[in-house]
């Protein structure tokens, strides 16, 4: 049976595990508590349903090709899986946008300021070199 490469599955499970952890953290912190609970449930349920659903795929199709082929035929389980993944994607948008609002500690700011200054100088130097090569 055709399957996706190992590196894909490693990244996939790291993202799913991170999603589960972020949902638990936000649920405990009472931040987006309803969305966090849904995220916890879906981050466990969607991969299991997806695995069981794609086991019966035909020869020559990998998991996602089969899923989207079934989605085209309006299969309800394929629709549930795709909507579950879309929800988890929206969750990451909410989670990352909530991280931007967190105030960093003054100690961490002192550590990050020189790194940020170095990064800005490096970008400026590279831009100057690039602009100089255009002439």
C-alpha cells in the first residue's frame, strides 16, 4: 500500500501533539475554554477516525489522496475529517494570536533586545549589499 513519507508523519504527529498540549494549557488557564475543549477532543478524535477511515483505501492512493477523493464524492466521514483538520488550523490561528498579547518579562526582554538588534543589523547589511550589487 502506498503511504506518505516518514518525515511527513513525524511532522504530522508533532503538530498534533503540540495542538493537544496547547489545548490543555489554554483549557487549564481558562482561556478560550470552550474552544480548548473542542480542540482537545478533535486533536484526539480526528487522527483516529482518519486512520480507521483511510485503512480501507484502494491500492495506489496515499491517505490524503484517498481522503480528498472521498470528499469529492461527499462522503460524511471524509467531510468530518477535513472539517476537523480545518478547525485545528483555526485553533492555531487563535493560539498564536493570543501569544502575541502576552507581555514578556523584563529579564527576557533584556536577553532578546541584543538578539533583535543583531538581527536587524544583519538584515540591513544584507539589504545594503543586495542594493549595491544592483548598480
